[in-house]
């Protein structure tokens, strides 16, 4: 038989009496915990949605980029094919012209692939510089010789200004020429026929400032902040000249920063031209024999 519970045991089974104020405070605490948990769930859901949207946007950009790369790589194939088909039975004059076509198109493809590789190396920390003491005048000359044919084709006016004294800086001569060529090509591409392009350099306290200015289509205010971003192209720039991947200025930024410098852009607005300024630190020559 079960022994009957005595009054003391019955009292022990009863829940303790909690003051109303304490019970209300505990209720509020639990409600607040539940509210916080719900808010965290909502924030997590929003974060997941944002991540998904970002991933989808990145995938779209990748698809668009691959399409543009394919288009840009395919463009030179037509003149290359035409030139190759005309090699047989051509006289010396035609052979020279075909050779020039082939060399020009191969050069375009090499530069495109080179820019893509440089960006990949920069993003993975594998970009290496062959630093030497470089004569800035010689770098200007090399870049102008490479960019001048495109300017002449567009009947553009071009002038160069250098400091009166020789300027030597510690740089990779190939990469420095690449910076200058990309800026000059960009200026020529977005300057109308008969427009003006200026290349100049000036000395600061411990740096050299290289300027490329033009009176071309300019940069819209909304695009100034993103002009150096990968694949960034101003809407009106694409309408003016749809060629290119939008990576040339990104390469300029990466190369300038890898030299310890930086690049900036200013523009009064659409149709009012633009100016790019590359600032690079000066490094005195160590020995005369080291001068390129």
C-alpha cells in the first residue's frame, strides 16, 4: 500500500510562489530572447539572399566577360584568314602588305592575352617586376612609337612634353611602357577624329607625375569612381567605341601600384575630355651601367 503524503511532502510538490514583478520580468526576458532569435533568423535569410544575388551577378558578369573575350579574340581571325588565303600567288608588294596585316593582328591578340595574364598574376600575387634605372624619355619614345599609328589613323593631334632635365626612375621598363601604351590607346580610342591628345611629365619632390590628357568624350560623374574597376566601361564610352574588354585601365592601376605609385582620373564631364595622372616614386640610379 502507498503511504499517504504528509502535509510537508505536499508542500514540497507545490511550485514556489513567485512575485508578480519577477514573473513579469522573466516573461519579458524570454520574449526579448525570442524576438532576438527571430531577428537573427531574418538577417541570416537576408544575408543568404544577398549572397545568392551576388553569386548570380558574378556568374552573369563572367558569362558576359567570356562572350566579350571570345568576340575580341575572334575579331583578328578574319583579317588573318584573308591574309593567309592571299599569300599563295601574291607578288612582293602584296606579301609585304599581308605580312603587316598578320603582324598587326597578332600584336592585338598578344596584348589582349598579356593584359589578362597580368591581371591574373596581380590578383594571385605572382606579378613580378624587373626593376632597373629607366630613362623616362626613352620610355616615352617607345610608348609613342607603339601608339602613334592608331592616332595617325584617326588624324589626331598629339604632343609630348618632358622636363628639361633627364628623369631616371626605378621601374620595370616593359611594365612602364605598358602603362603608357594603355593610357595612350585609351585616349586615342575615346577621342574623335581630329582630336587632341597630350602626354607630359613633371617632377615632384620625390616622384614623377605622368599625365595623359585628351579632349575626347570624357567620363561621366557616375563612372569616375569605378573607371579603374575590372570590366568597367562607361555607358556612353561603349556607345562611342565598343571595342575592348574594359581591362586596360585596371592593368594601369595594378602596374602603377606595384611600382609603389598610383593613378587618378579627372574629367569635367561627358564630352569635355579627361586626364589621367600616374604618380611614380623616383629612384636615383645606382650605377651608370645600370641605366636602361
